[in-house]
C-alpha cells in the first residue's frame, strides 16, 4: 500500500511508522546506515519503516582522513546508505564512497545509495576546458560498490545515463503541489513563474497540473559562466604567422551574443507569483527576479524548490528581500538557515524515501510513485 500524508505541509512533523507491507516482510536483512550529512533524515526514514538505524560510525582524524566503522554484521544483507549533499560536498562524497566500499568488502548482498541531493549535479555539461564532473562522480560511486541509486529531482534527468547501475530519480513535485493547494490562500489567483527560460519546462509542468497561467522572465543572466569565453566560440586568429584558416577564406565569423533587456513574458499584475526550481543556492537571481515581479504588480511572491542548499549569506538576502515565503524540502539540512530567515518553510519527504526503499526491498514496481501524486499515512 502506498503511503499517504494528510497533514499540513508547512513544517517537519515527528515521523510515524509507515503502515505498509513492510509489516508482513522480514526486515532482518535490511540495514540502514548514514554518514554525517543528514542524520535527522536517516532517523526519520528508519522510524517510518519501523527499523533502527544500523551501527555505523563515521568520523575524521586530525589529518582530516575519513574513518568508517560498522559495528553490526552486514554479510548477506541489503544495505541502504542515506547520505545527501550539503555545503561540505567533498566530505559527503568521501564518506559515502568509503561506507559503500566497507559494505562491499564485508560481503553485503546489495548496497543502495540513498542520495536525496546529488552533489555536483549542476556540473553535468562541458564548460570551457573543464570536464563533466557528474560523470566522474558516477564512475566513482559505481566502483565503490553501490548497486543502486535513489535520488530526487536531478538537475538534469540525463545524469542517470552516467551511471552503470539503476538510478531511481524520485519527484518532490507532489509535495510542492499539495503545499500550493493547501497553504497558499487564493492560489487560483496565482501564476507560475520561471525565473529564466531554462526553468520554463518545469514551470509549465506545475502550471498545467494546477490549471494556472505561466510567466517567464527573459533576459536574466545565466547562472553558469557565459559560453562567450569558451575557445570553441572564439573567432579563428587572423595573424599571417598562424596556420589556421582565415575568416576571409570561408570560415564565418561567430556573432557576438547580445542579451535582451530583462522582461517578463506573461501577466503578473495583481497576481500571486510562484517561482519554482530544483535548487536554491545562490539566491541573488531569485531576489532580482522577485524585485522585477514586484515592480510589475505581483501582490505576493513565493519560491518553491526541492533542494534548499542556501549557501553563504543566502538567509540574510532572503530575509531582506521582497519574497514572502521560501518553501523547500528536507533533502538538505537547513535548520541553521531557518533561524536566520523566518520566511523558510520545510516540507518533509522522508515518507517518500521510506516507500521507495520498501518497494525496492520487496521487488515492487517503482512506477507507482511517479504516477500517483497522493501519499497515504
């Protein structure tokens, strides 16, 4: 039976044990362990499943090397490692890899990495003369011994193709949609806003499900570095001392990019503006978009996202901005940021992760989690 929640989703509530087929299945061969990235989420998932967190100690020596000690036997068992990405991404990754390799060398039957927010997921495209870091990370995870990955709202769905093992990319949109319907007064007078054209597809999906209008902010600077500095887009040198073919003999000169003035495509006057995205980290673009929405007559402004990384002075900037409310899930711990900004609200998604683990363990279809938007307690 799929799990369902009927509470108001404004903040994290104490988790309950899920009423599922897990009660009819032997759980003696399931072990849930976690690193230091988000122990609260791991405990909530374990409690919902009626399990106790496995005995795994992860600490750092004085030289910052990571040490992993697993006190319980994992031989022949199904291991679920809950480790998300935070602002300390490199340590989070090393802890996960060492935990997975420790389970592999201890003869675990399967090792599933539960990574609600996958670090380096934004580095999934070639930029300048760099590399695709997401693929490197995927290769490292596969080599460490992971046999399956559970994650949530990848920055690009194509990242799943970097892995040589199954990847389940869960969706937080049902929780965010439910929050809009239950916690935003007069949400029928809302318009879904994409803060740049790259988010338009996600925003359009929300607008269609809620039967609302869509607005797109066009002309805003991209988050990634401009491609103009990439050597592949530079015009060939014209010096006579080079052997490169000159522009004048057939190679067309690449036109310079000129971004249009910042404009809003769509009507937000007198409406509630709801910006949606997968990640909130550097909030300057959100604050600038909110100011423009306010200038164009938006009466209230909400920001909804799956992952709330909120780095640097993001809480202060959000507190001082015209944004009325920021809603994120608890895929990343942000309790300190909530103390600095009272506009931040949290939605608990531990019930979705618990149901995904239960279905994988019982060899049930995962597609039910993607077809249905209602979860049951």
